[in-house]
C-alpha cells in the first residue's frame, strides 16, 4: 500500500509540472562525452547533463545522480526525473494573518490586506536562509528534516475551502524557508485553490528560476520576497543576489499581483 501511495504521489507530481520546468534528461554516452558546461545557464532546457538529471527550480541548477538530493535537501533524482521528495509532507498548516508572515505593502482595494487570515502551508526545503546565510552543507539540510504530516492537495485545498466557507480564512499562503522547492505540490494546490475561488499568496526567498515563477504567477494574488540585507550574505552561502533581484524585477514588471519585499536584519 505504501509503495502504491508513493507511486501515485510521483504520478501527481509528473502531471502537475509543465514540460519545461526542470531540464531533466536521462544521461547518454554522447551527452557524457560532450564536455557541456553544467554550470552555465540554468534556464537552458536542452543543455546535456553529464552526470545525471538537472533540476531547473532554482539557480543552483543541481545535476543529480540517481537517488541523489539537491542543495535544498528535498529535490532528488528518481528514475531520471527530478521530483520533490517532500510532496505533501507539511511542517505547518494553520491559519495566520498575512501581516504575521511579514506582508505590509498593499495596493488600494486589493482583496488581501495585512490582517487577512489565510491558511498557511509550509513544507521543508532550504538551500539557504537569509537569517542564517551559511545553512549548508546540503547533506546537513536533508538530515535535519523536521516532523511532518501528509497532506496532499486533494486534502489540503478542500480543507482550506471549508475554513473559507466558515469565514475563518480568505485563502491559502505558501510560506516556510522556500515553498517553491516543493514546486509540483505548490502548483497543484494553486490550481485547485483557484478552482475553489480561494485567494492565494506566496512567501519566497526569490531564489528560483524564471520558468518556475512564471508558472505560479497567474494563480497568485500577493507575493512577499524576503531578502538578506546585502549581497555578501548570499555570497557567504554560495548563492547570487542577482538571481533574487531578477525575481523582484520580474514580479514588478508582471504587475498581476501585489508585491512586497522584506529585508531581514
């Protein structure tokens, strides 16, 4: 039964993710001998990955051997595809106001305000934390998994809908260290939330690829980007602030949702 449930979860992930989310490919002898630069453009979907499958969710663009985990400690190579190992495994699911999560900037007349209560959903996955910029190595991140409970989208979104009907929440917000490292789960939840008429928000580090961000943006009413105080904090943990800057620029240029940026001390 457990194996069948896991297989069903993997199938839901494959259905939820768009074809070009991650540059995932099976290694071939030609690719292995091509001398391709796996540290090049992480958004290049067709770049051969000489050692395994390449994840396209964040700018780390990890190239993973079978069963290997990425820097986030939750995405891994399963049968030549990169999946989130924490699909539906939630650390927290409880009502919170958007103000409690750090939102403060709003456009007049928007559906969501700082005192709006939302069902906050948090999964594990943290390649870096702006408040603890050296939260590496990746192996340590994976072994530090907290306790969690199984809550797949077909359960979590109807639960949010029932709370909304009772007047307890307006919708859902995906928070935590970096919810988009559980991209497949978040995208499936967002689609269901939209079909239920729920509002949706996201709290992110901004350290994600443009492809991933563009796929969730149509379903979001508000986004909060939590940043470190300076570029040095990112350099200290092997990341690049320019990737976060690109995320912020894209969000403002898109203009489809409320955007807030919070600098963490």
